[in-house]
């Protein structure tokens, strides 16, 4: 007994001295990089895949949209599961899915198999970020920290941005030397390493009062005996709410990606699915998507909206501007990719020092201002502009990426109820994916007659409007502070009319 007491005291002492040791953060950083690198690495493999499978190049775009859609749905769902079942369990389960997806893709013989592989990878990689936020929040509470662990949050931001930036060059190297299958197979060695360090170093999930009992869990062998486990667990995680959200997001993406042609069937399906889902969530005491809580928590709602608006601009640079660089400016795919590399480098360079200071108001205002400056720069570019002018515009958006990621990530950490940090973190990422999908729609609209200077300038004007909206949301948000703010208290019970955080 004394040995156990001394061991617990030593653990508590070490946690107080250094709660976020590298053994704790390393698995989180590796896991959080998987989604970003899989999002970007496939770009260089689309043409070789189409050639070997004898399909049109345009049809391989499903490999990009399938991962984005899977990620947009799975991020908040994984966060909810982490809150209920334990973040470590869901984190490891996600890594297993990525390993399976990499294997299926590496052995795939047709586009359908590759699409399934990308969906598996999208769902699996989506577990990392919300689980990481749950684990970080839990560790901070255990260590008695009153302010966000800025350095750790900054590391998460860098892990995502840096790998997204190096994804195309890595993909080009792998595809060029070993073939397109390695755009999938690369996940196998990476996930083996991630699984080993996560299983070894991540703390085990605590057994908390009210948590569901997993089959075979020795901690509560008698609980739930004689009950329908599936219904019990489905009620705790709000399975109907998750399925309704997934279906609504899926048909919404189908509708958006069809624009400017209006797909009335998709729009009708969205209404038919979304309306019952909203009614269900409003009536449920512990919903997956807490509409009442979000309406009461104005700071969190504004954080989501800012994230979507700013990332609309960032993804427009990554996709629409790249299309213009190749089609109108005459650059090769490699040259266009190289011109975007400094953008990723600047993002990573600015993220860590900003995050360490736990700044919120300054970064989110800076993200809107730099987006405005960059958008005006886009309106001034022409097909005869020198490459350095393009690089300067992308560098400005690199600062935009860093400041919005750090500022909104910290704002979410402060505004989200502690017991909903996983779901809230996933929804923040979902808003980013909606920005990405919307940027693709806008790109198609402005370049419907081909990539041209006029279309680029119209894109810049649209981004100016989005930047102004984001700036207004930041400047007039009284809840934003330069340094941390008070945390919302954890709730011990939930009611449909519970007020979360005042707007």
C-alpha cells in the first residue's frame, strides 16, 4: 500500500513539474499530422492513378473530396466518442483505421477500392486532433493550470500546417520514385510508429462516474448486466444525432460541389434530413450537436464562423490560385507547388511563438487583416506578374494561416465547455473543411470560362468581403482578450435549456 502511495505521489509530483513532457506530446503531434499529410500528398498521384486505372483524370477528384467529406463528418463524431469512451481508446482506434486504409489503397485495383481507402484514412486521421484536445485539457486540469498550454497547442498547429506544406513535395518524391501506391502505403510505417508511441506513452483513460461500460471492462464487471448495451451506448453518444449530422453533411457537400448547377434533389434531401436532425437534437438532454448550447455560447459560435471565413481564403490560395498559376501564368505543376512552399514555412514559423503567449484577440484580428491585404494583392496580380509577386501574396496568407489557427484554437480551448472539448474541437475542423469545400465551389464559379486574370480578380474581391466579415467578427467580439480568459465551468448535469457561456 505504501509503495502504491509513494508511486502515486511521485507521479503527481512529476505531473506538477512538467505536465507536458515530450513523451506525452510526441504521439499527439504524430497523430495530428496524419490528416494534413494525407490531404495534400494525394495531389501528385491523381494523374498516374488515372493512367494506370484507365479512368478520366477528372474522376480521380473523388479521392480528394471523399477524404474531406469523411473528415468533416468524423472529426466531431470522434470528439464525442473520445468524451464518452476515452480519448486514448479512440486515438488508437483511429490509427488502426489509417493503417487499414493505407493497406487497402496500396493493394487497390480500381477507383472504388481507392475511394474506400481514402474514406478509411479520413475517418481514422480525424480522431487525432479532437482526442489530442481532450487529453491536453485533461492533463492541464490535473496539473492545475489556469491558462491554456500555449506551447502544446502551438505544436499541434505546427504539426498540421508543416505536414500540409511538405505533403506535395513528399508525394512527388514517392510517386516519382516508387509509384502512386506509395501515396497510400506511406501510412503503414507511419501508423506503426504512431501506434507504438501512443500505446506506450499516452496515459490510460480514467474510469469516471457515468461513463459507459465497455464490453469486457474489468473496472465495472456488473454494470449494465441485463440491459441492452447497444441502446445504452447509443443513447450516451447520441448515435441518431451523429448519423443525422453525417447524412446532412454528405448531401450538403453534394449540393455545394454541384454548383453553379443546382442539384434540387440534393437540396431536398438536405432539408429532409437536416430538419428532423435539428428537432431531435433540440429535444435531447445530451445532444451530439448542442444547438442550444451553441446559441448561448456566442464566443464559440463566432470562433467557428471566423475559422470558416478565413480558411475559405487560405484554401482559395492553395487551390484556385494554383489553377491560375498553371493555366494563365504558364507555370508547371512543380513550379506552382514550389511557389506555395514558403507559405507553409511562414505558417510554421509564426505559430509557435504566438501560441506560447496564449494570444487570442491579436492573432484573430491579424488573420483578418492579413487576409484583406493578401486579397487585395490577388486583385493586383496578372499573368505577367513576376514570380516574386506571387510569392509575396502567398507569404501574406502564410501569416493568415498561422494567426487564424493559433488564435481560434486557443479561443476554442477557452470557450468550449470542458466536458465537450472533443466535440467542439472536431466541429472547429469541420468548419475548416466547409471553408475548403466552399473555396472549390467559388473557384469553379470564377473560372467557369477558364482560369483568367479577370476570374482571379473576382476571386480576390470575394475574399475581401470574407476578410471584412471576419474582421468585424473579431474587432467587435468583446469576449476576445489578448491573454487568456476565464474558463467555463464543467457541468455535472445537462438540461436542454442549460446556458453554457454568455455571449
